[in-house]
C-alpha cells in the first residue's frame, strides 16, 4: 500500500468548553465533577479561539465538556462559530435539554448533538454514568431534540459490561430516530484508568469491529466508530476501500482543546502541544509547528508493528493506548490482534 501525503488539513476540533458535569461517569477522561474549574477560557478567549481556527480552516467544531450546556455563554460561542463558517455540533449529556433550550440550540446554529447511551436499559446506563435517573433524562433530552427537528446521534462507550448489549443499543438508536450510532472503544485515561479491567480484550475488540462492519451494511442509520482506528483496516480488507472510517486522527486532522486552552492531539492523549494563552491564540502555529504533531504525522516512524503494517496509513493504531501502556505515544497499538504481512519496514 503506497504512502499518502502526510495530510495536515484540520478537519475536526473538539473543545472542552467546561469540565463541570453533574454526572459521575466511570470512564470520564477528565474525571469531571459538578464544580467550578479555575482557568477555563472566558467568553472573549473562546471567541479568539474560534477566530484563530476559522482564520485558516473550516473544520467541524465539537462543543463538548463536561456538560457544555452548563456554560451560560455556550449559545453565544456557537453563534459566533457558525458566523465564522464552522460546522458546529455539541455533545451534551441530556438532562439540560428541554423545550426552551432546544430552541436556543437551533437558533445558535448547532447542526447536530450527540447524547451518550452506554446501555440499552436504565440499569446498565445509570450504573455506568454514576447517577440514578441518567438514562431517563437522556431519553427525555433526545425526545425534545427530535421534536424540535434537531439532528442527533447516539454515542456508546464499549466495555465488558455492555459489549453484549450492542445489538440492543443499536436497535434503540434506530427506534429513537438517531442519525447515527457512534461506538467509542474505551481508552483508560482519567477516571477511566480504574476501568482498565473493564476494557474488552483485543479478541473481543476485533469481533466487535467485525460485527459493526457487517451490521452497518443492513441498518437504516449510520454506524461508526471512535477510538477504533483498525476499523479502517477491517473495512479496507473487506471491500478494498476504506469506507467512512479513518485511522487515528490525533494531531492529523483532529485537535482537542482543553478547558484551559491547552492543545492536545486528542482528549485521551494527555500531551500538551501548545498553550493558546502563551501563543496569543495562534491556533495555526501550534497545529502546524508542534513537535508532537509533526512526529504523529510521520507514520513510518511509529513503533513495533504499527510502523511497518501494510495498513498503517489507513489505521496507524491508537496513539493514546500506546501511550497509556508504554509511555510512548508512537508505540505499537496494544489492542490490535492483526499480524502484518511484512516483517520489516518498507
């Protein structure tokens, strides 16, 4: 497989607008709590962040958290990003979505929301989210969004406790009228480090991806994956083309902005690549010149089998999992069962 040009086009920015959240999700990357977090970007700084992004690219902007709807200025930020030509989406938890807030969401130009359901039942979801009634409030928020004509997708984080429920979760997403089901594969960081024992095995991971690849052909909604770069390898091997899946985009088309303005390759790869405040909000400079981003874009220098696998340019392995296990963000993906055909680098 020929090496592509090392693409630097900025496609997606996820901004952790706040870390405040009333849920206590077992897998939370930021170990979020329902409290104030000092140093969060102000409204004016948020505008500068958005302007810095829009000055050189027009990516999807994900307003995430925590619970982004706890920011009183979230609709002002969304409106500004919309006026700058960005496609704005938001990832709320659900409880704060009601008949009034759905209108604010629409008016601000937010084009899609994502709400997580980590189980097909109240018991499974509430146990994972750490708050009784979380499932009911998420469903209620989804129904408000649907009634208002707001496009929504369901996000699900896969662990051993719910991997068997994936077919039921998919069916629920279809019945609710979701545009898509986005299946996240656990990266044990933040509060999720305690879930190390809840990670599915590499073999379960592979079977789940094979199931998604086959099932997605026959259902009326889009089924996609996040933090599952080898899904692109599976799609390519099955059809000879990548399909809609992409490999690890951390630093290669995707950027995470923390609540304090720290730029990272993704939310699960806790490596500071630049501080917006120290760089006068020059987003482009950080994205194009960060040493970490530059190294991530040189896929041939990845460690272990990820550096010579014939699927390295469509997959590349999860950089966050490699980092969690070895301390090296260029290390081999530890959750992949695939054995490359080539035993040596090209």
